[in-house]
């Protein structure tokens, strides 16, 4: 027992948890990157796809043979090569068979393999599959020692490390995957264009990305669509290996006669689920956010055909489509990230030229290995044939040795200088092969193989000859899968950058009157119609009315908070109903200690006075109030302890200000500067601790107004309070409200 305890203790080592976790996480991360998520730059395949292809090849599922159940294929893959779940393997197999997911399908499926509406494939026991010609080309040369093989996970089988890849699968079919700390997203391209770029690169190895983009014009998605991208942006994307491509649906206007028309969408962006796209359009219709659209119908069969009916014949089709492009997935952005495993197995974001070079280098190595393999076979055959020819030249003597000698093999080798293989072949020769005709055939075969041997030796000795052979192979690939074939025709077209059409809010939302209500605690809601602002609105306990305004659903609502920021809300997005609404903080990113101090409807051409509670402010026009994000737009700068308090629309040429000290000052508006941002100037002078209570603008001839018992007072005699900006002012007129506000809020 004691010896066992000592042995156990000796096996225990103290390690730092942090270091061990780091090692294990790094090991997991590398496993995910290399063995699951990132494709190999040489064949464009991840391990699961490579193993699928190889297993189907072993099952002899070539395009000319019959189909086999997918369950059989998946069983072989997970049993021999890929130790993962069957659903993951079948999911990968299904995608390789979908012509709307893969530009050049690698699997020819029979049965239900899903559709563009997002419906899943049938169970693997119901579907059948075989390889396509494209997949066969990808594996061409596997039996010719063109690539290395490695042991499978259980050591019982062998699998290829990489495919010979007679087709540039990485660029042609693209790839997508998320690893640990990195991801890849490569769009599919047109094989004919990639082949032309490869041919150009072979002849011009020092070419630039701009030169290559003349051939690889951009992605070619299986679902078609219009690619909208600036030419320079495409060059930049392929230079850095990262960039964006805008994809729009392809549509046309169908004339129905008598001035009526309908819009038909025939191609949708890549990876957009058609059924969800139509549901989104229908939901927008139900929410009355598409006033120019009357109805949407799906008339698709094998091809996509989505019909849009405009509200009436006067609706501009381009304006309607621009609105839909902004609101739905009829326009998407494909974020390209060419992050792949290099030939050394290192993850790297590559440029277009680097990807093409890696592919050519791989094909160059494959060509050398195939040539050497063929040369070895030829040399072995020539050895046998030369032995046959020696036997024919000395036929009688050879027959005599075979008949009389006990060890004819050794005698033949010594007599005629034969190798062991040659002697063995002569001894195994059938009598029928001794006829004259057979000798002629052997001589012809010997000459033919000798010529091929010389050609292969020349090829292996001259790099230029190898590059010429690569060019020939690429041209053969073009003939088989290029633009002259139905599969190879370009599907995605290019369009110029559209003008930035400003779709007015009136088009996006049906114009209806509403009343917007803001509570003291920052809850905002809207009510249909113009409700009297004097109504007793209901609020949560301990809450009350802060502000209520009349607006239209097409208006923008401007909020001004105590930090000096402006926020914008679309009136149509303000929650409506009988509830209490929702906190305005969910719609605008207010600071923790900030509150809304003003709310009004945005008016073009209007000007406002913004001021702090200490009486500093300036004039601002409406163009500086619009914020681009939820974070708002900072306008009024504040000193320590100061808060923004006023934002009043200018409705005249005079300004009246009253402070907490009940001093009133009137001066000309022109004394306040117009600014886009800042602290402004002092509007009224106060003693320490005193703040500004209210501000009003008015026309000089009309005078200023204020609440007074029995109604509204209008003071036109301004001489008592008239002065200049930053003065103290004089006491308010008799009867002025004790709240120091011109009017009750």
C-alpha cells in the first residue's frame, strides 16, 4: 500500500491553472481553426467537405454511375474519416448539392435537398446523391501520387491531406466559417474569369491587383442579383482581402396596359431566404410603412418571381424600389474576408493575387508529382518491354534455357544481362505471345513510351514547359466549365452606384395626426388624433405630464436634454396605445443623470434659442439639431454645475428674459450670436446663486405676453425693461406670475 501511495504521489505535479487553461484553450482554438472552420487555400475545402468528397469517390459515386442513399455516404464518412455527428456531415453534404447556395455544386442530389424558401432537406434515409463533374475534377489525380495522404483518426484508413484541385474551388465556390477569434467569408466567383486571371498571372507574375481585376471583375453569386460597387472599392477589397459588396435584387417593370404596371423581382441577393423576405414586406404593409405598395405575391416556380403591386399607376417604380431596398433584404451587403489556411497550414487574410499564386504553386507541385509518378510507371514498363525484346532477338536460345536449365531465371539473367524483373516477366510470358505480331506491338509500345519518357524528363527539367502545361490544363478547365457552358455563364451582373435617393418620410409612413406625450420621469407615448393638450392624461404612480405636443406620424420629434444634446425620434416609431408608452431612454442614449427639458416638432427653416440655467446661450438653426445616431448631438457646452434648461423657437425680433430674482430684461435678438456649438454668451446678469427662470421671443410691435389672473396680459410698453444683453433688468410688471414663468408649462 505504501509503495502504491508513493507511486501515485509521484504522478502528481503542481501546475499553474492559468498556464494550463491557456495551453488547453490554445489547443482547442487551433483545432477549430485548422480542422473545422477555415478552408485550405489550395482546394478551398474544409476537412468535412474533403472527407465527404473522398468517401463518395471510394463508393464510386461518379456522375455516370447510379445514386446511393445519403445515409450510406454519411455512415462511411463518420465511420472512417470524420469523427463528428451525422447531422453536421449531412448538413454540409446538403449545402454542396444546393445550386442556390453553391455556385458550382459538388454533389448531385436526388430528392428533397431544401429550397430557397428556407425549407430543410429531407432525412438522409430518403435522399440520394452522387458526385458532379466539378467534384471529379477537384479530385483528378488522387491515384497518381499527386498529393500526400495521412492516417484517419483510427489509423485504419488513409485520406488525402488536400485535393489535387484541377479547378480553383476556393474562389469559384467561396467559403464561410467562424473559428475562435477569426472568421472567413469568401464570395463565389465565375470560373471563366478566375481561369483568365490565372493565365494572365502565369505570363505576368509581377502584375498588380488592378491588372487581375480586369479579369476577375467581382463575385458571381449563384442566385444572381446586381452587384453595386465602385471599381476602386473592388480593387481595394481584393488588395487587402477584406471589403464589402452591395447586392440588389434584379427587377423589371411589367406593363399591364392602360397605364397600369407591376414590378417583378426575378433574382434576389445571395443567402436571402425568399419566404422570410416576402414575410418582411407583408409585415411592413400591415404596419402601414409601405404606403406606395398595395400588395406582394409570390408566383415563383423553379425560378424566382415576386410580384409587387403599386398603390396606383402614378407611383414612381424607382422610388418604390429604393424604399424597399432600404427597408428589406432586397439589398444586402456581403462582407468579404479572405481568411484561409495557407499551404503551410497558417491562417492568413490573403489578397486576390496571393490566393491565385498559392493555387498555381499547388498545381505546379501536383504536376511535378504526377509527372514523376507517370515516369516511374513508364520506366518500369520499359524495363519489362526491353526484356521482351531481348527474348525475341534470342528466342530459340531462351526457349532452350527454359527447357533444359533447373534455374532458368538465374541463367537468363547471367546470359543476357537481364534484371530480375525482366527475367521474371519472360518466364511468365504465354506461348501465344511469341508470335511475330506480338513482337511488333511490343516494339511500337516501347517506342511510344520512350517518346513519352523523354517528354516527361524534359518537362521536369524545364519550368517554362511546366507553366505551359499548366496553361493548357487551365484552358481545358475553361472548355469544360467556362462561360460557353450553361453552368459557367455569369449569373450576377454589375450596376453603377445609384444616386442617393432621399426617400421622404412622407413616402415611408402614412401621414396621420397624433399627440405625443412625455412624462416627468421620461416615459413617452403617442395617441391617435389631436387630443386637447389640456386633457388630464393618465400616468404611472408618482409621475406627471412634462410636455405634450401635436404632430404627424411623418414628423421628426426633437428632444433637448439637460446635458446640452439634441436627439431625434421618428414620430411613427413612438409607441402608441392605451399604456404608458416606454422610457425614452430606450430610444435615445441619455446620460444616467440627464433628463429631457424640451420637446418639439422639427421645422425646416426654424431657429431657436438654447440656454443653460445660468443664462448662457446662443441662437441655433434647425440644420444643427439633427443627430445621426442614438447618441445624440452635443450642442450646448456647460460649465461645472450648469445644466441645459431652455430651447425656445424664435418668433420675433425681441427677447424677454426673467430670472429667479424676478428681474425682467428685454433686448434685441440680434445681440445674441448664431452658433453651431459652444457655450454662447451671457443673456442676463445674475448675482451668485441666481438662475434664469424663463425666456420668450416676440415681435417688437406686439410686445411680450404673460399669464395674469383673469387671462393673458400683453405688455407693449417696453421702455421700462428695454436694455442690452447681459444687463440685470428691472422688476417684473405688476401681476406677473409668482412662478416666474411667462406661461404655465
